[in-house]
């Protein structure tokens, strides 16, 4: 019999449906934030999850290994572990491999969790694109080696997630031992995916992570569009599709995240008149080219990568997102109460306009009501 | 020769209602109604009736009804009435049987086996009365990615793009096949709707030049009416290879229809038959198509998308891929049920494949080859409703063309007599008296009403699915489910069984 714990979508529906709570916090000066902040915030929004998935991503986790790719890998069998480790050994030089420090009593049916610090083998890489190399190998493990799943594969960051309330997932990973300058967190309310650890959020690829609340009604075409660029959406989750979309636009096509956001949630044609000519040209070019990536239907996402955390909602903001700032800290949350709990003295809070990205970067704190001009973004990014 | 053919219809005239006004006599173009001078009453030559309902619609006292002749042949699943009568017709006349409109045979209509999705609970539907709902569509080749320069200016060169406000356009119908007034109605409606009409292969009449910004012109095998101004005028230039109603067959506009005006527009002598050869005699293979596409692009300075229209046939997916690689910016696929002004019945009813299958396999193939972005896909041939429009777009079309539906809006009752030149509704004729039956102003209004109505319905369908842009439906086959289809059919359509 198939082990249902290994399946993301055991009913074979088109894909996974869920509702959720999301939270993100960043210290834009690079200062470290303890795990208790995201844990308490996400736990406050407990009625938005149903105990079937929770997770955290943190950046700035492994400064002592900042040049290695940190792999967080879950194994549900010894055979899977053996095969994956052989595969890793073939393609990577492994500096360190260790079981993660976990508390198995925190949750039922827990898999084995391992951490590796690895670098591509120079003779295999042959001067190719390192990130593409790591991304291809990660996808290979996730799609073709059984009983193994890579939670995250970026540098100086990591994903911790599992089936359970976020609070218990944090207990399992003994999360209080970690700190980071960005944390994102997720509590999940799936309707058709009862329990696969790999299917929880955040979803990670390289150092991208995405947490997501919503249901992408354009999933079918987003997935077909991405297939043309070599992405296999094997998990059938919206989060996976969003991560690949961002990876394509930002990493492979080199667009600043603010510009990529205009492809994912473009302004309405009817609002185009309000834009200046250059802006119109940009938005039109993006929409004509990436129309198949337009994320349609209700969603809020927090995208993070090295030095950057971005919040974005769909064009008509059908799912909640609140932003708060306090000094150098930027907070994003499904509900304002969670931000107030961990940071009672916020300087400013606001609800961003639908489709307008909220961008926090090292050295950059967003302000309420901010919109951007494409030219400025480029001037800043180059 | 004595005809052995029974009349197909019976015309019933209620004597208690008929006031002998002779309207039906004047309206009928097939001599099915006449006034018997001796008896002083209106009667019918029922054997001439084609069931076009023109008299029924105009009879002031509702005295008329037309029925199928109840006359039965001996029951035989093999030698059915139509089969017997076709043989009798040919025995009496010789030659090919000609017909008009699209195939009336009961081939599967896959649209009727596909069902659309809607949002419930896990995501909200969107109310098009309260929220913007976007149908705007850009036709033309798209790049694989966009690059910007350091100041945020678009660096990627874009091929010409044509914006339409709704993904519904009018099919090619040539002047000669339809009257100038019909073309005027189509052109005027296209302008009001922000969409496109298509000249067909009969040239562009000078009086329609003012609609240039809503016009597609065709370059077909006969090259009728093609000159430099003709290529400069429109938004899109379409190379017509084939037509769903008659794949592999050319056209024949009889000399009687080539009036002075038609002759000038087509640039052929008055009264001569306008014969469109079956193939383009400069396109015998795919590289020849490439040459014609680029000849047109050169001639127009790469300012207009070039479209290529083919009939849906067995290898459509492979052919479409070749067309895209040959430089077509738009490909139009015309299915088995597409209509025509005249075609041999044997071809119309036996050649081609349904549009749904052709469209699905073309979209899938172009995606597999990673070239779907390089051309827009337009589906035509049998689009009957907004539901069909939405389903065609979900299967992968950027837009659809409507021909028969547009003519029905103008009054056509699908009597399939277009080839006779006697269209009682004044549509498919060049008879100067009959063409007056279409008033271009009213015609345009009827067309605008139809397309507006459908567009509103498509918006409702989108909103119900929880999306607010047509891009999110295009090629999104997860929003379709099949009923009553085999696994192979669902596999080709790329959809799953309802309930799964
Ligand atoms: S149009 Fe009607 S009322 Fe007039 S003659 Fe014909 S059947 Fe009689
Ligand atoms: S266009 Fe005229 S002749 Fe042709 S089917 Fe319609 S009504 Fe009949």
C-alpha cells in the first residue's frame, strides 16, 4: 500500500487547496532576530491554520558556512537517504553532513531531518551557472528520488517545516536555537492534503522561499507557461508555481523584484492611462510576454531571498496583508494583531494597494502608500 | 427530364388568416410562393422551398408555417432520405453537388462535452459588475523574455501587436460571396466593438477603406484585389491557405455574381468566373510559405502581423508548428464545421476535423516545442455561443472568429443556399435588389449587440472562475472537464473527466 504520508495530493485533485496565515519580519540593518518572534506571531493566528502544516524560513542562519549551499533534507526511509546521499556525493563536495537537532516527541510520524553544507564539484560544474546547477540537482532529488525531499538549498538560510501547528513544528526543530535577520512563517489550512511534510510552506528553491495564502485560479496556465521554460510543477501547489515564477523572472530573466511583481500582478488596462508613457511601455511589454504568469485569484505572498523580503497581494487584494515598520524592522502579516503582539510600539502600519509590492531590503524600509517608478527601480538595481 | 425528387418542405398557409397581400410572393427568392392569377389566390410551389423562413418572418398575419415533408421512405438506416435524394439530384443534373454554409452532419461537437469550472468557498468568485474584468487581447508574436536597459526602457524588440477589446472577431467573408452591405455592417460593428473584420479574398472595396484600423485583409490563392494600397491599409494581413468547409479546395465565384463593382474590387473582368485555385501556385511547401510571409513583411516594412489561415486537417499540429517557424505571427485554424459561400457537398461533409481537437493539439504541440509565444492562435469554425468562446480559449485559443453566428445575427436562417446567389435574407448575394434587404446601420447594431452580449457572458464566466483577466483562462484546461468522452478524446483535449 502507498504510504499516504509521502503524498502531497493523495486524492489526485488538480492541485492542493488551502487557506493560511502568513507572517514575515526583517531587520533591514541585518541585526539578528530570535525565533520566538515569528513563533509567537504565527501562533497567535492559530485559527487560520488547522494543524496540518506549519513552517519557518530564516536568513542569516549559518554565517560560518556562508559560501556553502545549505541543504535541509527530509528522509522518510533509509533507502531514500542512501540514494540521495550518493547522488549528492556525486555532484557536490560535502563540507559537513549532520542530522538536525530535533525533538521527535513534539509531533507524530516525524521523518529524519538532515543538514548538509555543500559546494558544486568544479569538474562537474565546468564553469557553468552555479545556481542553475544547484537548482537542477535539487529538482532532480525532489522529482525522482523517492522518500527524500529538499526543504531548502540556498546559502546562509534554511527552511523548517512539517505537518502540525506551527508552534509544534517549531518545538520539533528546537527552533529557539536559531536566529536570522529575516524570518517568514506559515500556518496552513489545507482542504485536500492531509499530511505530507514536503508539501508544507515555506517552499524553497535555492535561496528563494515563498509563503502563500490563497488559491491561484490561473494555476493551470501558470503551470503550462512554466513548463515551457523547463519547470516541472510536481507538487501541484500554488506555492511551488509562485516560486518558479519568481525564479524565472528574477534569477533567470534578471528583472528587479518590483518589476517582476508587475508581471505577476499587473495593473488593469483601464488604469494604464494614469501611468507615464515609459511606465506604460514597461507594463505592456511585461503583460504581453508574461501574461501566462499573471497570478489570478486570491493570494497574499511573502517572498524572501538573501537581503530581501517582499509582500504582494493579488490585483484586487482578495487576501489580507498588513505591513508594519518599527525603526529598521519591517513586519508583514495576515493580521495586524500578530505584529502588535511581537512589536507593540510600531511606528507605522498600513494595508498595501492590491498588486503593489512592499519591498524590504537591507538598508531599505518601505513606507506607507509607496508606489514606484520603473526607472527608479532600475537606477537602484544596477 | 421529369424530376423524381419529392419536395423536402411543405408550406402551410392558413386560409383563415391569409389576406392575399402577396408579401410572401415578393419576399421569396426561390419562387416557392406565387400568385395564381386565375384563382386570385396566393399558392406555393413547395418543391422550391428551402425553409429559409423569410416569408414566415414577413407575413403580416402569421398565416405561414413551413414543415418538413412528412413523406416517409421505407425505413432504412443505410439508404436514408438524404442519400437517396442526393443520388437522384446527381442523376438528374450530372456534376458535383454544391452547397453552402458549414457541414450539417452530426459529427461530435466537443464543446457540448466540455464543462467550465466555478469558484466555491476556497476562493471567491469575482463580480464583473463591481470589479474590472479584462478581455483585451493582443495578437502577434511575443518574445520569450523582456529585457530592460539601465534606465528601465524596454530593450527587447517587439513584433507588431494588434489589440482587440474582446477576443471575438469576424471571420473572413469576401465581397462577392457576401454583399457590400454585409461587409459594411461587419466593418462598422468591428469599429464600434474595437475588434476586427476580415475582407476575405475578394479585395477591399474603396468605400470600406475608412474602417482600415479594424480590418484584416486576405491574400488568397486567386490574389484577387491585392495591390500595394490593399496591403498598406489593414491591421493584419492574412494568407489564406484553406478553409474548414472545403480543405484542399479552391473557390468559384460564378460570373453572374461578378458585377461591375465586384469586378473592380477583385480586379478581374466583369462577368468572368472568379476562380481561386486550390493551392497557392507559389506555395508548394513550407519554405515557400516562408517566402510569401516575408515578401509581405518586406512589402509592409515589418509593421503588421502576418496571419496564416488553414483548415483543420489530420496533421494540423505539425503544420501549425511549421507555419510558426516559417514566420506566421498569427495562425487561424478553421474547423470542420466552418462555413462557406459555396463548396462541393462531398468535401464539406467529409473532409477536415473538429476545431476543438485541432485547437487542443496545436496549442499542446506549440507548447511542447516551446514556441507557443511566437504566434497567436485564432480558432474558428463552429463557435455558436459565449460558452464556446470560453471553452475555445481554455483549450488554448487567443481569440475566435465568428462567421455563421454573425450572419445569423443579420438574419441568416442557415438554409444552406448561399451558393445559389438567391439568399432571401440579402446576405449571400450580389443581386442589387436583394442586397437592399440588409441595412448596414441596423446590421451593425445587431452585430454589436451580439458580440457585446457574448463578451458580457464571457466576463461572467471568468468572474465565476475567480479570475479577472482573459490571460488566466487562455490555455487553462484545468478549468475544463469532459463528460461522455473516451480517454483518448480527453487525452487529446488535455482535460479530465468531470468528477475527477
Ligand atoms: S405573406 Fe402571409 S398574408 Fe400575405 S399572402 Fe403570404 S401567406 Fe398570405
Ligand atoms: S446566408 Fe442566406 S442563403 Fe446562406 S444560409 Fe444564410 S439565409 Fe441561407
